[in-house]
């Protein structure tokens, strides 16, 4: 929750930084005095308040001096170092301060000088040299500054009342203070390898890094592209001026007679003036490009490179060969950036046309891109310095929020739930009091979870006895439901599965067909003479006759595969490896049936006579199990007719 006193103290630390910095500048002091408030608040309140004071110090200073924002990372890391040492008791005694000062001096002095050098220089090597030459003097200044800041912070911490210190330690927490035992266990839970804290902070860090890196990369690329475009515009202006100085009607004379040609030297002097107008212009030359090569019109002298003479034919440079057809046709070509033996160069060529629109030659300028590399490196360092401070500040706020609003409440709830005891009524009441004492008030789903746990636990203990009775009732209901399911899917006369079970099995087969992994066959068994047995010997004999047919079917095909779907109709469904054995099973069934029929000692209802039809699922033909069933039914009917014909004959 918001605490006005703590906010005012943090604001006081921020003002202390700003006033100290202003005083150091006004009185031209040899120290900076802009981290005293940061060190004080970090020692008193920990990472987040200290980082916030350090970050906003440089943010406010940047309104007067924009470059101060690049140094926010220094103030932020000062806060981190201070909070790290303060948590380990280094502000408890004066003697321990002797360790803090050198550490802060080395860290801030190194970062400070690196950032300052890169802000003031566009050349990386110069920055390194400046860093080495100014490092020791800067460390001495930093030592004086940090000594004063740490001592002042030490005094202020000692003068701060104990309740304020306690409030700072509990800053941001959304629940009552934990007992020492709970603190120990919760701390162990927080640092598990796969804990929610580890995962959440990892996601927070990775997302913050990704966002920062993406913004920095985009900014870097935009800056680099803008710098290249600016370079191209500048070179384009130079080449345009040079083109205006070339008389297209004298080009052939210039090639033939060189410096002896009228107007050659005057034009050359003007081209030198154009080249020398920009220090980064490495080469300026004029070529007439023909099939046999580049005919030199002008080639100005450059450092370490001997100029070609007028009329000399040179080979087209490697980087220009892709535009050879355009150059021979006298068409414009785009700017070319190359990095080869001649250096990192931007080459821009422009055609010189005569009055008839014919290209007489090309004017080219090779412009050094090395300064651009230095500019982009310096810009990248500035971005790095800026985003480092911003990233740490944002991550610290996110970490504090996650810690106080998610990790600590969840681990506290887990501790209470994990240590719940059911041994006695007193132990259960103590557990309830333990959960109530957390007083979590995050105002979100965590608080809802906490309150739900509290209500659930109270209700659970209140209705524990009812739950036990409910378990008995549920177990009894399960037995009944299972029995009812058995009845619903079993034929009452024969004991095999009924038509309801068959319908469900067909639906499963259709699913397998749709999925492309069906392998089954359907065997239709139709019992003969059931009506004759019923009419002649009575329904009891008919039932016995039907049971005998079912027993034989189950014995051959397996009871788990048999369904009674009508009065005298049975269906057998075989799947997978049993499909290949279907013909063997049918033959066995018929053999057993013939054996019973030939037994004269058996009554008619003790024998079995049935027609059988078999159909195997064919993926290219069958779209459903019903189609397979129809084929099996047709084959059974054909078998029945054959049996009837055999009896007639």
C-alpha cells in the first residue's frame, strides 16, 4: 500500500541528489554529490526505492543537461551495490564501510569514464586511449565523492527511527509480516529451480531484454540508415557539382591529349577543389566507359595511391561489374557501398551527357564510410548506457511487484496448506488461525484464491463427517450404475451383448474408418427353424434352442465379440489380427454345427442350425460399417438359400 512517509523520505533522497549536484557545479567542487540520496535510500529501503531515486535523479537532471540521462545506469548500479551490501549488514557498523567505498568507487568510476568518453568521442580507439589516460584521476575523484556519500548515508540511516526502517523492509508487501519459521520455509520455496518465482522472473527478464534489445536494434538501424542516406546526399551534391564542370564536348580531346588539351588543367583544378571540400572524399575520377574498359579522363591524386594518366585504359572495378550494361549504355546507376582493398567506401557515379543526350563519360567519387562506423559505434554505446539504466529500473519494479503480489502470497498459502494437520480439533483450529493471520490483500486473483482457500478449509473441516458419508453413498451408487450399465448392454436371455451395445460398437468402427485405421470383419449368424421349434415344442424349448446356438457362436468366435441384434440373429465383430482367421472360425462353426445335427441322441432344440455370412472391411469400397454389415447379411442369406436347397434335394 502507499505510505506517505516513505514516499516523502524517498523524495528527500531525490532532492538530496539534485541539490548536491547543483551545489557541486555552482561551487566548482572536485566531487559530484549526486549519489548521496541514492545510497541513503538504497541502504534504508533496498533495491527498488534506491533504483527509483537513482533513475529519477538523472531523468530530472537530463532536462537541464540531456547527456545526464546516459549516466542513469551509473546511479542505478550504485543503488544495486548499496542495497546488496546493506542487506548483508555493512551499514551496521562504521568499520564495514571500508569495504563499500572501494567497491562503489571502482564500479561507478569505470562506468562513468567509459560513458563520458564515448559521449565525447566518435572514434573507438580514441575513447580507449582517453579512458586509460583519465582513469586514475577519475578514480581519485570518485573515491572522494563516494566516501562523502557513504558517510552521509551512514549517518542518516543511523538517525532514521526503527519503525521507519521496519516499514521500508515491508514496503510493497500485501500481507501481514511472516513468522521467522514461515520466512525460512518461504525463502527456501522461492529459490527452487523450477519455482514460480524463477519462471516468472525469467520471463520478465527475457521479455524486458527482448523489448529493450529490439528497440535498441531498431534505433541503431534507423540511425545507421539515416547516416548512410545523409552521406549519399552529400556525395551526390559533390558529384553533381563535378559533373557541371565537365565539358562533354572536350572529353575525347582530354583522353587523347591529356593535360596538353585546352581547358584540361583548369577543369582538373576545379575538380581538386571539389574533392578537397570534403575530408572524407578519398578518390575523384572521370571515366569514359567503353567495351574495352574504362578510359581515364581525370584521375585525381590520392594519398598512397598513384593516379592513372589520361587516356589510360583500366579494368572496370569489381563492385561496378554488375552495372556494366547500364554503364555502357550511359544510364544512371545507384550508389554502391564496398569494403575491399581500397577501404570501406561509398561510390557514386553520374553520367555526363552532351546536347544530344549521349553519355560522354562518368564522374565518380569514392567517399570514406569509416567515420560512419565510428558514429554508429558511439550511438550504440549511448543506447546501451541508456537502456541499461531503464532496463534495470523496469526489471526492479517488475521483480518487486511479482515478489510481493504473487510469489510471497502464493508461497505463504502453500506453507499453510502444506502444514495443515488433521490430528485433532485443536490442531485444525490452529491451522485455520494460521491461514487467517496471513491477511493477504493483493486485490486480485491471489486474494480471491486466499479467501477461497480460507472458506474452503473452514467448510471442509465443518463438513468432513458429511464427506465421509458421501463417499460411502457414491461408492454404492457406482456399483448400481455399473450394474445398470451391464443390464442396458446385455441380452437378458443369452447373456451376450445386445443391439444397444452393437449400435455403440458400430459407431466406434465408423470413427476408425474416418481416421483411416479400421481393420475388421462382420459375421452374420441367423438361426434356422426357431419358429418351428417354438410352434412344435413350446417357447421354453425355443429359448433352449436359441441359447445352444448362442453358446456355439460364443465358443467359436469368443463371447466378447458376439451381439444378439434380433430374435434369431447374432452378429460377430472381429478386429485386427483375428480378421485373417475369420474363414477358419466360420469353418469351425459349421463343422461343430454339423456334428450336433448328426447326433441322433440330441433333441431338435438341443441341436443348432444357422446360416452364416462373412464380410471383411475394404477401405477402397466401404465408407461405413453398415456397408460391411449389408454384405455379410447378403452372404448369410445366400448361405441360407443354399442350405434350403440342399435340404430339398
